[in-house]
C-alpha cells in the first residue's frame, strides 16, 4: 500500500498538473471504484464542469478541492494509481476504472488492479462524517513540526511496541510497514521496544530518523517494490527502494555492520531488522 512518501509525491504532482483545470467529462469504467455513490451518474455530476482549486493530503488520503466547496476524496488502497495522460489517444492501462477529462486537454486516470482503492465526492462540511478516520489521525510527521521533547511525551503516554505505534494512524499519520522498518533501523531501535522505555537520546534519534527517512523518501519519489504497482503521476517508478536499509532485504548483509538482515512476523506482517544494529 502506498505510504506517506508515495501519496505526498502524487499530491505534489497533482498540485502542479491539475490545479486550475476545469473538468469537462468523467467516465466511470469500474463502479466499485466509486462505490460510495448510488450511481456512476451521481459521481460524474458532482465533478463535471467544476474547477479544481487545490490538492492536499491527510495521512494516506488525497483531498482534491473543487470550486463549489466539494471535495474529491481519493484513497489508493493496495494498488491504486493516478496517471496523467496528455491526450485521450494515449493507450489506456488495464484496470483503468475512472477517467477525468479536462477542458484544457489531458486526462487524469484512476487505475486499480485490486480495486481496494476508491474515489468519491463529498461536501467540505460532510468530509468528517464521510471519512471519520480523518478526525482521528495523529500528527503528520512532515507538516506538524514539534520538539523532540514533545515527541517524547507522546511516546511515554503510550506503552506500545514501537513498530505498531509508528503504524498506528491515530498516533502518527501516513507510516506503514515499509517506512516503520526503515525508521527503526535508522534510529537503531528494535520493533518490539516499548515506547515508554526510550532514553532521551533514543527519543531524539527516533524523531530525527522519522523526519529524515520520510523526507529523503519523498525526494526520491517514493518506493516501488518488485511488483512496481506504485507509480507516480507520470507512470514512473519511485527510486527510494534502492536506499532501503532493511525492508525486504532478509538474508542480505546489513549495510552498516555486514551481519545478515532478518525477517520476523509482527502482527501478521513481515518485518525486517538488523539484530546487531537495533537494540
């Protein structure tokens, strides 16, 4: 599933490419992708002839603001992609479920092989009710700047294993399986360390590792794994997977100490760490 760096990369691309454009027409090819609407016609009607005024991100959600105080909400799910096409004549990807055509030319296409993602339109006032988890999102590590001391207080208030806590969207928004492993390696901390057991130095290391790892991942335009299901708005794969220190590198030498990276199961998920570097 795309995590904060991938969603933020797409948000920045959308901000450059679609803000200020007016929607000419919308074609729905897969009704499951707009399943919150009673009909495809309702979804189309709330988008067509409206101008896009902004794009923001809340955790892993993309919120596309329209000129009539409505919001197009996009969640990419496990395999969703938003792809820009300069012309309707460009070949259509398989599993393209929604096509948005702009009056100025070009299209935005929603592709989703596994159909866990979705798009729907709601009013700004009803956004909280439509996506109740948005009201309960934790802090955004790229936008909500805080002191490491404040971060330490938040950690101490939650007696939880670090990996699970980093992936808890109510604690910190946008981090998933990949980046929790990478952050913990950078901080030199095990996945099962309790959040209230960290020294002041470890708190500082964890906070710095979180900010730096996510920032670098955004600069590298996210991570595309072997299936290459994550692609940016232009259909290109990310580059950060080449910088992964532990994720999906079980059996390979740790880049820091040369001991093998190991894979463990944490809450049913595969997680990766260096047992020598992380304590």
